[in-house]
C-alpha cells in the first residue's frame, strides 16, 4: 500500500526524522489558511498523488505569495496529474501539501528496501539525488552506495560511517545522518514497510540535513497488524478494477494490452502472458484467481476482465490441481450469462475434472472456443483479438 507524501512525512516525524513544516489542504481556501499558519512570504505547493516525477509534470510549484498559492491549489485540486510513473491517464489530485521553501545547498538520495536475494534490508544512497536519480542509476550505477543490514544485528555505526563518507558528509552532519537512518530503519521494520525513500535528502545552506520529500510503501500482507496505517489507504489513487479484485480476494493488475487473461497461479499467469506476447498479442491484465477458486469467484474475475473496454478477447488458462476445472467452467458460464459478452473467449483446461469442465462448456449454448494446449490457446486468442481490432477499425 502506497502512502501520500504528507502521510509519509507524518510517519517520519513520529520516528524523529526532520521534515519541513507543512499543511495539507483539500480546497484553495485551506491552502490560504495554511500560508497564514506557516508564516513567511513564499511557499511550495505540492500535488499529492501516488506517483513520482511530480515536479517535471507541474505538480510542484514555488509560489511567490498567498494569492499564487490559492491559484495553484485551485488549478491542481480536482485535476489529474500525469507523470512518467502514473501513465498518460494520470492520477486525481484530491489534496495539496503547502510547505515553506528550503534553502538547499546539496541534494542527496536515500532509501531502504528489502533485498530478497540477500535476505537483508538494503540501504541505498547517492550524492546525486534529485529528480534525475533514475538516470543516475541507469547510466552511472557506481554512484549508488549500497549497504546491507542484517536483521538480527540491526543498523550499526559502521553502516552510518560508510554511507556518510560516501555522501561527502562531515562533522555534525555524520551524527545527523545517523539519527535519520536510525529513525528510518525503525520506521521500516516497525511498520512492515517494503520501501522508504527520501529524494531528495537535502543539506541546507545552514549545513543541516532535512528530508525534503518522503515516500513510504507498506507491505499489504502485514496491514492486519497495523490498523492505524490501513486507514491511510486512498482508494482514489488505485485502479478501480484492482480495488474490486482485492474485495474478492483476486490478484489483479491492469495492463495496456487487449487480451484479457484469467489464470490460476502466479507463475502460470506470467508464463501465459509471456506466451501471448510471443505469439504477437498484448495482455490486458495479470489475473490470478488462486488455487482455491470457487465458481462465484471465477464469475467475479470474468466480469472484472470484461469491464475493461480495451479487451478484445479473453484467454482462460486453468491447471486443475487444487481447483477443479468443472468449477471453473461453471464460473465462466455463470459470468457469460450475467454479462453481455461481445468478445471471443478461448478456454484451455488441464488437470482435475478437465474433461468434465470442457464438456460443460461444449454442451452449453455459449460462444466459447476451447484449446487442447497453451500454444494453441495463445494462437487462437491472439488471432481473435487481431480480428476484433480489424473489425473495429473498418467500422470506424
């Protein structure tokens, strides 16, 4: 689960990490009030969305007076901000963060994440922080410092010294970095985070360290232990179909293609999508119905796929190990009867009760095509999607 910047910064404060003073505003009038509460004569207005790259997209603006703050807030609130991370559709801006500007001498990068291969918390840092950190990582990876922290030992002074020297810090700044790293590491482990990122961590003109931005991603699987954090979820920032899938205990991720995929098992789902790509198609989604899928859940999954207007064909690929193929067939028929289906459907069933499931589909009055192998299924669904795209093009 992703958090907004203002929510992440509150967590930073709770764990003793210094951040700029700011106020969140949901209306232009709230933004004006924030200026009065913060004081000063200039303010930074920052759109709150779950995506990076806001500055380059016009979502972070330095306002020279309170009138401009109100104008910028009015322009951003209620709009959709598109960044390189959000995609062309963008994300809705429901709140803005108003902060006093900071006199910056240097911009650094700092993050904590889980290195699954090393089974350690990985701290990454760079003296080349700021908006172009992705370019730095891609073109000059040697400028990224990496330090692994053993979970049994925790953060140690030598970790801090290595990072501080690599970032070119000195004197009291080393002690300050130690305090920031200690707070972020405690936040990471206490809140079951999957990512904590500060970009930029700035050295001010006064020589102090300040977390100018904050990004926190929490592990969804651990949210049951953190009900106060679970309440921070913003459903407006999530894909509506993905949110609906979670409600039905389905694993769904929306993609850009036009072939809907319904598979049981994450590995088989990825292999299915790879084969669709190999045969010239493009998956519209990742959808794992799970090993214990019921007919009702399959029906909901099918309706979820068909709710995507981009979908021109659907591929169902089920291996009946735990789940029975006849239940899958029942769910497909239930969904097709409940939803007006206007796209081709290709089904491949293998495993427990596969013959029974295929017979149920064959005996139904539904326009469902079956395949005996995954390769055949991929060929058929790619051809069906291409035919649908051609038909739409000619009708237009």
